[in-house]
């Protein structure tokens, strides 16, 4: 099972809100996830909330963050 940390879209049509989730690489974008690590709201300010402790845990277990998620985590 190959795990990846990526964004999952939420919210109403036209809103740019995402959850940061751990899921299997081959699953759908908005499908079931293993764990929710936080959220991200795209916009001028780029509001976010991320549990860095759990993020580091999953990376140590072999989960690969997407390019966008790795930029958000910095």
C-alpha cells in the first residue's frame, strides 16, 4: 500500500477549500482517506491549519507529500 499526503476538495462550488489528507495513492481525489491532517483555504492570505506532528509521523512511515502539500507545510 503506497500512501500519499495530498489535498481533497471540500466546500461549495466555486470555493477553494481543501483538506490535507493521507490516502492510498490509487484512490480518488475526494475518496476515503486514512487520516485528515488539517485544512487549507486558497486565497490572498492562504489560510491553513496543519498538524505538523502527524505530518512528520506519516512522512517517517513512508507517505510522500504532493508538491503543493510540501509547499504548504513549509
